[in-house]
C-alpha cells in the first residue's frame, strides 16, 4: 500500500477533478461510502455507531459514511466539533444530504467543553466510532476541543475506524 503525503493527496484529488472530470463531491461520496462499507464488513455486529466529524472535507467523508450506515438501518449519531453553519464546500453538500436522506441519524454540534461533556454517555454507548475529525491536511498539534475528545476516545475500549490516517 502506498501512503501519500497531504500535498500528494491534494494533488491527486485536484488532478482527478481537472484532468478526469471527477467532481470533488463525487470523490467525497466514494470515500465516505467506502468507509461505511468497510465498517459494515469488518464490524457486522456494531449497531450503535458514533461518527466524530470536523468541519472540513474529512468531516464530509464522515457525513457520507453516517448517511450510508443510517440507510443500512444502524443507529447513527454524529458529533460535529463546531457549528453546522460553518461547514462549507463539498462537506456542506454532504451534510445537507445526510440531513435530507437520513432523518434517523442525529447530529450534535459541540462548540464548548459543556457540549463535549454531554457526549460522554453517547461515546460510552457506541459499539463503533468513526474518526472523521482531521484528514490528510492536518497540521499538528491537535487543538481546541479535539484534544479532550481524543483523551475521551482513548479511554474507551470501543473500536475506532479512522477516515484517512489520523
């Protein structure tokens, strides 16, 4: 398997869009659907899934995965670090489709420590977590609410599927 750097992945995405005419929205749809299919295949007993999403394109992949998993009849909760109104571009399109097509999936906007603390039981109850917080464009260190959220996730015995590499 070849692992690309963030710059290489960005170049591949842009080349795919410009030279081959594949819209970035379609690439996101394919990525998120592939994550969902992987989860269904590798964790068939998982019925309660929490998808942790950021506001960027990695979060968009998570929104797609959440929509597909909810469509498969699973109980899906999305924890968005930030406000839905701040999600832009292809990720906003994926979020809109999630809301339109997967009404059973619920979304929690987490904008402060209190909101994060409200998610503790949700995380403990999950049978599978999907990490779609940061992707190939991530530049360390981890900041903001992602730091305590990482500590919360690390304290669990729940399997985590990471979208991209982080």
